[in-house]
C-alpha cells in the first residue's frame, strides 16, 4: 500500500477533523475521543455534506446536515440509511500522519488487477488539502 503524509498530530490539538482532497476526492482524517486517528471519505452518503464540519463523539462522526452518524473504525452508517463510507489506511510515524492514496477497498481491487505504482506516482500530484497547504515528505 502506498501511504502519503497529510498532517502532523499537532494539527489536531485544537480540532478533531481535517479534510483533504486526495486524487480529487474529499477524505477526512478524524481524531476520536480516545485519541485514535481514522481516515475515510468525507462526504455523507445522504447528500454528500462534508463530515469534517460535523461532530465527533466517541468513535462516531455526525453529519451536520441531517445527523446521520458513521462509525470511524468501520465507516458503517449507525443512524440513517444503510451505507458504508470507504476507509483509507492510516499510520502514525512519530508525529506524522500518513494515509493511503486509495481507499482500502480500492487497494484490494488494484492489487487483484496488478496496477502499477507508476500510475500512483503520476496521479500523486493531484493531492491537496481541502483547507490550507499540504506538507508532504518525499523519499
């Protein structure tokens, strides 16, 4: 799996969520009440409202528009119509937060079809935060 650096843990000292555009898709990084971090698509399945403008309680994020709730660990909709948000892999290295370039479900598909990392390298230039500059380590 290819991981990219998107943030620093200190970026979440005064916030619980942050949105990024990864390959043109909104992806949210969420900090649960227990301090654990999770990454998943940031658009609610109902009307695609930005979940990073909602509220995190425990291990769930609530959509600000119609209060649909999603489990941060699984992406499963807990309140609202059945549906699951696609999750991204997330790892912490020191103070840095890294997420997978593609959702975990796509990672499996890409692996099954043996798609090149070269394609990822070309498309990696299409990574930007939804709000503010993106710091990225190369190496």
